[in-house]
C-alpha cells in the first residue's frame, strides 16, 4: 500500500543548534498524541538523532549537527510524519486505587456545581491516556478529563504537594510521583508508586499507556 | 577500582558528574551531567581519560582532598584558586599528586564550577546509564548526594600512563568573563510583543539567587508573550522559557523534562559552558545568533578540545 498523504501539518522550529521542536498540532487529542509517539519512535532509529521525545502533540528531537543539517532533518521529519502511522499497540492498562479525600475535593465540587460524590464518579469514569511522561520523574499527563471536571489550575500553586496526590487541572489529571511544588487541584491520593528508581525505565506509566482510577475507602 | 582521594572538607556543593542520562528523559528523569561540558571534557582529556568519564563538579568553593595514593588530576572550569600542599597549581593542566598530598582551594576568582578529573575516571554509583548525581531522586554518583567529609573517592583502574604537565593553552579556553550568550530565537519568539523582542536581546539580566543546576531564574526586563496556554512538550538544556510572570528561566543540566511555557530563545551549545560558569548575582546578556554562526562556534570549540588528543 502506498503511504497515504497525511492531513497533519507539521511545523519544525529550531531549539538552538542541535535540537528541533516538531509541532503536529495544538489540541489535546489522542490521535495527534499517537502520531507524535510513533514519530518519536521512528526518529529514534535514525543515526543522526540522539534523542526524540513525544510531547502532547509534538516531538522534541536532539540531533547531531555534524551528521545532519536542520533543513535535512526537518524534511525527514515531514516525510516520516506524512506516512500513515503504524497500527498503535494498545498501551498497558493500569488500575489505580484512589482514596478520594484530597484537600481540594470539597472546593472543586463547589466550583463545578457538583457534589464531592459526583466529582469522584466522573473522575473514575474514563480510561485515561498517558499522553506524556515528564515534568518530574514518573509524572504522567493523563486525559482527557470529563468536561464536567474542567477547571483552571489553582491561582497560587502549593510549594509542597505530597507524593501520591491525585490531581486535576484543565482537561487533564495526574498523580504526583514525588513531593514537589504543584498547581493542580488535589482530589485524592493513591498508595501506588509511580516513580520506580530501581527499575528501568523508572516510571510505572509510559507514554501511550491507559489508566483507570477506582475509589477505595482507605 | 582504587581509592584515590579522601574528602576532608566537601566545599559548598561538590558532586560527581559525567555526561548524564539523556535517554532517561522519556521517564521524566532530568538528563543531568556536567554543567560545563567543555571544561569537563578538557579535564578528562588532560589526564588521559575518555571525555565522558566522571569528574567532580565543585561549585563556588572547592573541596579539601587528600590523595590516598599517587594520582594524576586536572582542574578546569572556574578558577577557584587551587593549591597542592599550600603551593598554587595551574588550572587546565595535568598535575601529579603523591600519596598524602593535599589539594585545597582558596577564593573564587572567576566562574562558578570547577571540574576535577582524576586519571582512570572517578567511580560513582551508576544509575540509568550514568554516574551523574541526581539529588531529587537520590541516585547516582556518591549515594545520590553531594560529597560530605569522610567520603572516599575511588577511580577506575587504568593502564594509561600518568603524564603530568599536559595543558590547554589559554587562548583555547572559553572566555568565561564575556557573559554574553549567543542565542537563537525560539519557537515562541513571535509571541513576544515588539518591545519584549528588543529587550530579550538587549537587556541585561541577573542570575537570581534562586538558581541551581535545574535552571537560572533571570531578573531584569519583564517580557510579555501573550497567547493561549501551550500543550506540554519535551525540553532541552539551554532553552529560555517564559512563565506568566514575565521573568525568563534558562534551563540547565538538571532541567525538568517537559513543560508548556513559551520558549523565546535557546542558548547556542557553544555558549552553554559560559552559562554554566555564571554564579547567582552575575549579569548576562543574550545576543541573537543564527544557527550557522552557532554551528561555527561549536566547531571551534570542538577543535579546541581535539587539540588535546595529540
């Protein structure tokens, strides 16, 4: 079968002299993310590419400028992106138990015009996609969140969010793997460890995995 | 592996660093590695090591070390006024220590980070393919932490002869005092308001005291880049990101792996060693550079390093 022309318009921006940011789109979209992950995997096989990491709808590529120019790499990225992405293997499914007693649960419910029970119900409904791993070790951006739960981030971020906190912001949800600062709304906590420093890779979730939350009493 | 240096005093912040673990960014783990790769590579080459061998990165004030056996060292990067047994020793030069010799540092003269390479290469805990210390995860290097008094630094056994006196001439070293960083306009540069575009490449910024190996917060002209929130994307060291407060952040070796702030510029790879030698309070400027010029500077720097292989 000949490669199909893709409707994806790709923009390749320089990130200095040895990296580029290839943008496939600007929407939070599972199909775009699938293409980004496939493109990163294809780029990693090239000898002139040192590192390729998928974002939500982009790929950040570090390359060896002694082996390839910006222009030639950008052309190669466009060529690869135009190919029909390989059939995606379904990501592994993780079921994550959550104690829904987060410090922001009541306030979040009030802002959304819901009861805390309804927030919990909505949050546990979808099977989320892990769009990308990053920000801190083991953190996964999960989504899309049900429309009923969409809220901007907290105006004042917390300086310390406990590890295991389950949080929402915008169209996404996530679990803080380590104690870190954070601006998302904390609705619960899990005992599952997401950052596994003695494993390789050290993250429980990988880009493309699927995640389902379910409530537990304690 | 052999014990080579005993830590009497660790200095302000001394860690084991190599060239990092770039493949770990897919799991959200910072790439890490030496901040000043030029000085790190040069130090290794001056003692006959592979460029990527681990060294000690000594920040602002150096450690007090005692040689446990004869070893060849080289000190590059910042000039922290190194002494052996009380006598000043040159930087960027292979120096032979005899068992019992004391390596100490005085007052900081230039730069922020000195690198101490030891013949054979410093041996540290390897984590995800690198011996670089990652403090956040408590892994790599010396038990995942900065050196403390009483630590003993081991080196890999080497068959390379210990030849002291190899040196990098001054004109080949980075001009750390220049503090002007070549930078290439970033993917979101066009979001900047006209006055902000001008300010980015003309204003003087100070490295805030809230700066570390993850990144430098820069204090100076406020920049405005209005627009929709961005989806998160992968980051690289050297990018200048602009949070909503308008004060840019220059990401360094232990940077977060993904983020969604606009990237207004990226520092040329040849200027990263200079960036690595900035201390809190130091001033810097960005000068707009084309990719071609950045690549030419990069080639010059590599040629300088390669002159050490002869």
